[in-house]
């Protein structure tokens, strides 16, 4: 099949928009608490609504893609996100926010299911690894930029400074007392543009390999009877809980315990968390060519726990740097966990990947637990839950027994590990 760089570029734009929407909740949480006068627990319901949609929609999304193909599913996903963002922008309330975020999260979950097979076909199987890594960098770049855009808007909307027509337009449709709500107008506009763009672009036909197929109910049932599958599911659940637990509550913690402005310093800290996570991906690519992935996972897990300790119990200046640094150490956890998991089974990789992606709902549950404990005992003690979730990730480096090892410069690709069964 003829490769299409235009389609690859379009898919990179899809990854950018997806990430831009997904990782903005952390900077917004302090404003939601203030604007709607809600508790930490109630505020945590919002990321819960978004990420629980991944748990609900990841596996059904695979069946939808197989039934209707990628293009209609991607258009429907962005359309759902547009409706979700637009409804909340027009009728801002706490209950509407919950429904809106669930709809947006469901759209993003199904969208992710459609992306990988399409990227493989459009960019070529031989370039899939490179394009996947590039997509991760684009994803990280959007996560880095979205808090900065948020900070710019909340600082400039009330002032209407300069002659920026875009800022003036947003100010006209955004309540003056809630400048943070302007982000949802941007979400609605960007997803609506993606709907239009996807409708006019001709997509290549995707022939799925057996590993990319969603699988039958029997395959899922067989996999779910294996304890190893549940162990990896639990660790993916824990990892996403770590990632979102830090990202969602970091700004609020810095405001509550150290008095930092969530619109500027707090948003910047969240931005650098995602920025360092992106930079860490590049470092991880090198380290995974030098060392066994389990050893790298162990080292980075200890690093993350050390930074978490400094962030929670250190002075203000140290916390301001330690929170973003957690992103650097968390950067290799997702790809390493996924590769160890998929390299631990010899078949049904598509179905197994669907089960693992369902574990993304850890990003819903862990921030909610932190918020509830924060209301009861204080946010510092609530965030100590992250010791448990990072501990789960760390444990994989001790018990994982993949069938195939990661290829390093000192080994042959695909060398079976000595302890593999």
C-alpha cells in the first residue's frame, strides 16, 4: 500500500488535540473548587468522570472500530467531545461538568483505539515504531502547552490587554468571574475543526493483523482467567493513577501548603511535569538500549518515589521542582509496563491490549481517593496514596517474567530471558 505522509501528519494533529484536552484538569481543579464551592472529593469527581470513560469504552471501542472502520469512529469521537465541551461552556455548572467530562472522555477513549492501526498503515509497518515514538512526543508537547495556554488566558481575559482579537472573542463568551472556562470554548472549537478536517480527508483502508483485532468474548474470557493478566492490569491501573494523581493535585497542593498562585506558578509546574515526561521518553529510549527494561523500571520508580517525598515534605522551593521532576521518572513507566505485559503472552495481544487500556480508569479512581482522604486528613496525607501506587509499578521490576527480553546493544533482539517459561 502507498504510504501517506499527509495522513501521518493528520494523525499527529489528532494526538496533539487529544492530549491538549486530556491533561488540562490539574491546572483547572483549584478554579473549579473556588468557582463551584466544592470539596476536594467533589472536585476529584471531575477527573473521575473523564477517566472512568476509558474503563467503560476502551474494549467496546475496539468492536466499534471493527464494525464501522476508523474514519466514522474518529469523526463520532471528536463530535462527542465537541458536544461535551460546548454544553459545559454554555451551561457551566458542577453537574453539567461531570456529564460533559464523561462524554469527552468516552470520545477520547474510542479515538485512541482507532489510531494505532491507522498509523501503522499510513506510515508503513517498517516505520511504525518511529511514528509511535513521534506520536508520544507530540502528545507530550500538547500536555506541556495546554497549562501555559490556560495560564495566559486566565491572566489576560480579565484585562483584555492589547489588541488580541482572539482574547477579545473569548472574553465575549466567557463569564468574567470564570476566565478558566475559556478553555472549554477552545476545546469545542478545536474538536469541531477536527470533525470537519476528518470528514474531508480520504483515509486508507486498514487491514488488521490478528494481533490488532479486538478479539472475541472467548479470547477475553480466556485471558481474564490468567492471574498474570490481572497483575498487569492492576499495575497499569496504578501507573495511570500515579500520573493523574500528581498532575491533578499538584497545583492545589502548591497553593494550599506553599501559597503559590495556581494560575501562574501552579500551571507552570503542571506544564513542566508533562514537559519533563516528554524529555524522559527520549532518555528512556537510550537507557532501554543499554539495560534490561525491568532494571530501568526499578531505577525510575525509586527516583519517582524520592521526588514524591521531597514534594510532599520538603520546603516550598524544593516542592516546586520536585513535583515536575516526578514526570521525568514516570516517563518510561507506561511503555515499559505495556511492553513487559504484551511480551509476557504469546497470543491474543490485541485483546490483552484492550484489557490493559481499560486500566486507564486508574486515572479516575486514584485522584478521587486522594481527594476524599484530603478532605478527611489533609491533601498531603491524601497524596501519600501515591506511595502505594508507585510501589505497585516498582514491583513489576521484581516479578515480571516476559517471554522476550528488550533488545539492548549487548544482546540479540528478541532473546528469551533465562527465567522465561
